[in-house]
């Protein structure tokens, strides 16, 4: 209840700010959209709580809501800070805010992305709490049947979902339309505001610098402006150098802080880089906001958003003897998702990084997130230094540069030899995915991959090509370890795309929010491998695997489709195990209501108690996961406990088909004759490769 009150408090603050909506000169329509979306989200959650929960049980049966509502509160706080930044009351700083925020895509791609992910998670938590709300057994059974019907496969069509659940999940046609139109409308409003102030109705003529700033704001991205635009402003100053021997500096300009890159040489040699990085607009990709040049002095200045440090430096700072891992699991997943989203955006535009590693990922703390959440941006796009003879300086500081490169890239380097030392190599999506896996390893463990291995250079390269991978030094969340190993497969075709990785990470994040560790040494594990779910859904929805930029408006349906598939698969596993335990009990099929009840019971696998039941076997799996790629399938042995509803796995299980269950048994539940027909008879082809 307290968390819900805090969410409402932030919403009230936002409504008070929007009294001065007309005074928002930058991103006004996006601010209005954000506040309206927050209002719709709060109404959806509040209506579901009012409908399905009892106030007198808030101290006993609402515990499942605490973590999801805490996450929703964080999303609301960050959105409130965005609106406050756009509503700048000081007229002397409005130019600076316009320069800093007019090209930002944070409203949709960051804040609304997080909101549209969080709402389904909170609604699911309400459903989980409502199933035990009240004392009437018939009422609780009716609720379970009701929620099981909500996740019928027939609703997993985007148009049907929008019609039936659009308002509840913020996926209505109106919200989707405004997500697309609000940024364009703000661009038009900015041009109208500038034209109005510049016109004859202005109380005073504009100064030369103000006219240049107007051209800067309204001009196309990548246009070269005169260096006198920032340098001629009264408060412009260079504050400090960023990094050792770097050409990056922190500048103060019109009350705002920026990062500025200084390049000396013929402007034409920077043209391709400027065109590329000026065309990018994503909160998780470092891009050029404005470019200034001086042809006489042959120098160029590129202005970017200011970040604090690179990810590698931050991990080294926070890791110590008392802090074994650099981030809590939920924060680590959030950073992984941001990196994957940035890479997915680049790949949708046909841009491959080629040198993704922690030193090319910039981070800074989110001012309104005391939990340790950070903003991550991919840097050095288009400057891939994969050379045979001259490894990047950034990589030299992080050990052997080959540890970040995919086996096929190392093979290409070896085949090319010294002849291509000054040339470039063919970068691919799958090579970036491999590098992402190595970044995830360092995020989860705080250790550089192969850091304890004394092999360097050619010997390290040979080991990587021979399928040697770093060992997780201690148990990590099973779902994250499994995904990381999927991404560093030797065969490029077996690695998922970044769009798929984003969907899996969102659902993993949802699982961690619904199952907080609460200081427990062993983390719960999900009932299924989400890669298996992603594979099946990608077959069903071909648009998920098509090239193209991911749309934020699609997230509610993707989360819903994952949930339907997870319930369906978990229910099948429960029915199969019950049939083997009870013998002929599966023959007594008794009606549609019992089918729904069985499906609902399988939903209990998301609870933290179930996760705790699984966690010991998963921790054992990881601690014994050393060089086990040659294990035979025949070594798998499952011991059944007669008369009980649980099974214990002796050997570390393949990620795609864990059978450990933790559902509540109920004698009224009966399996249906049609359910086993949907069950897959085999796991994914690459399951055995997950124990590298």
C-alpha cells in the first residue's frame, strides 16, 4: 500500500507541473504524452487492485506487489525528472535546455519504454496476489479460472490483443499513434516558437548569437556550424579533459554541461564519421548532437551528451573484497538490456560495431535512482579497430584484445595475416553478439574474461577458436548465465539476434522483479528457458525476426505473448509429470474449468518460494560447469520421489527443458487430452553446448 501511495504522490507532482504546460518550450507534446501515459498506467493498476484485492489484507497478502510497485515508482520518478528538465523556468537557461533536449529521444525510447515494460509486470503481480485474496475457496478458484482465460492462446494476435487489452496494457491505438507523432510535433512546435520570437513581434531584435543558435536548433543533424557559435557565448568554458591522453573535454555552455571531441585535420577526412554519428538518435548510443568546424585552422568540434566514465572503469571502482559482484542482478539486467537495445538499434540501421567491450560503453548514474541504476551508452561506433598488428589502446588496457572478438573474427585475422594489417575486416551482427556475451560476463562477475588465464596473444586466440570460454567463478542467476552462453556459441548461427536478446532480457527482468532475492544467498530460477519461448514465438510471429528498428509500442504484446507461452509450457510440464506420478489419473478428464485450473496452478512457478526450491540445483550446475562440453546425454539421470509433486535433477539440466516443479497440488485439477499434443518432443538443437 505504501508503494502505491508513493506512485500516486509522484503522479500528483506531475499533474501539478503540467499546470504550466504552456511554459514548456522544449518537448511539450512528449511531456504531455508521458504524463498521460503515467495517468493511464496508474488507473489500470489501481482499478485491478480495487477489483481483485481487499484492503484489510494489505499487510498479509499484498507482499507480491512490493517489488513491482517499487519498480513502477522508480519509472515514475525518472519520468518526473524528465518533465522538470523540460520545464526550465529561468529564461537565461532556456537556450541551453533547448540545445540539450531538442534532439533527445529519451521520452519514448527510455521512459515510455520502461513504463510499457513495467505495467504488465505490476498487473501480473496483482493477479498473483488476488489468487490467495479472501477466504472463500470457490471465489479463489473462480479468480484462477478467470485469469487463466485471460492468457488463452486465442488472444495472442496483435490486433485481437489491442482490441481486448489495449487500454489495460497501454497498447491502445491512440497511445501507439501518439508515440509516433509526439516527437514530430515537438519539432514543429520548436520551429514555430523560434519563428515567433525572431519575428517582428519580438520585444527586441535578436542578437547575432541568438540567430546562430536558432539555425543550430532548426538545422539538419550533421550540418557543420561555425566554431564561433559556442565560443562566442559569454559563459562558454572548457572545464576539464576527459580521460588520459584523450581528445575529449567537458565544456560548460549556456548553463549545460556537454562532452566535446576535438579533431584536427582536413574536414573531409571526418565527413563519413560525422554523417554516421550525427544520424543516430537513441538513448543508449553515443552520437553527435552538433558539429562545429573551422576550415582555416583545420579543426572540428563534435558536441555530445556528457557521461561519467566507461563501464570497465566503473566496475573496477565498485568491486572490492566486500562486494563480490559490481551490480545487483536487477541492475545488471537493466544495463545488459540497455546495451542490447543500443546494439539492436545500430543493427537495424545496418551498422555493426566490431569492437564492443566495456571500455566502449559509457555510463553515468541516474540522478533519481538511489538503487544504483545507471544510464549506458555505446560509444566509438564506426571506429572499429580490429587490426592484426595494432590492437586498440582501449583494449590493451583490458587485457588481450582478442578476448572480446568472436572466433570467426580471429580466424579471419589469422587468414588475412599481415597483408591486411592496415585494412578492415568484415563486421557482422553475430560477432557483436559474441562480444556482448563477454561484456555480460564482466557485468555479472566483475572479472575480465580469461583474467585468471595467463595465456596471451596467439595462444589465447587459439583457445577461443577451440571453444574455450571463461568460467563463472561463483553462482550467478541461472537465466542470465544461460543467455550469456547462448550468445558466445562458437557457431554464429546459433547466437540470437539483439532483438531477441532484448525480448528475453525484458522477461528475465520481469522474473527478477516478481522474485526479489531479499538478501537470500541463492537466487530463484525461472521454470523455463526463455530462449525456447523466444524461438517458438519468433516462428509464430515472423515480424519479430525481420530487419528493422524495434518499436516501443510493441512491448506490451511481446510481454503478454511470452506469458501465454510460459503458462502453456509450464502447464504441459506439470501435466506430464503428474501423469507419470499418478499413473492412470490423467485419464479422468473433467471439463473446461479444470483445464483452466491446471493452467493456473502452473502459474505459481513464478513465486520466490518455487525459485528457492530450484536455486540449489542451479547453483550446483554453475559451480560444476567447467569444461563440460563433452558430456553425454546418457549421463542425465532424474530421480523421482514417489507420491510427491517435485522432482530433483541429479545432473546440471539443459537450460531449455528444466523439469523441476514447484506448483501447488490440487486434487480437482485434471489434465486435458489435447494439451500433450502441443508439447515439443525435443529441446533445442544446441542444448548440449550450454555447458561450456
